[in-house]
C-alpha cells in the first residue's frame, strides 16, 4: 500500500485503515509510530459512546435508588409518627 510518490492530498483521501497500513509498511520510524498511534485512536469514538451510555445507565440507577431510599425514609417517618 505504501507509495512514496503520493502527495498529502492523495494520502488525505485514503481511509484510516489504509493510512495505518501504509505507515506501518513505510519503513520510516516516525510514520510507523504515527500509524500505531492512529490505530490506537481509531476506535476512540466508539469507546467514548460506550462510556457515555454506561454513565447514563448509572445515572438512571442512582436516580432509581434515590427514589427508593426516599420512599423508605418517608415510610419509616410515617411508621414512627404512628407509634407515638
């Protein structure tokens, strides 16, 4: 895939996986390192979406638990006043 005659415009038109493969095949240490870094970052958007979805789920669980706790607190307060 690596073609040293490509200019920047040609490289920018390539898909990310093509850039990664070309960088790793280039034989240039900087390009190889950048290709590896790009590969590490390639799925960052998916990871971020997963973390946001997990956070939202945890927020819903916390809200549900707080509601239950408040209901139990109110029930205990009511039970305490009935005993008086």
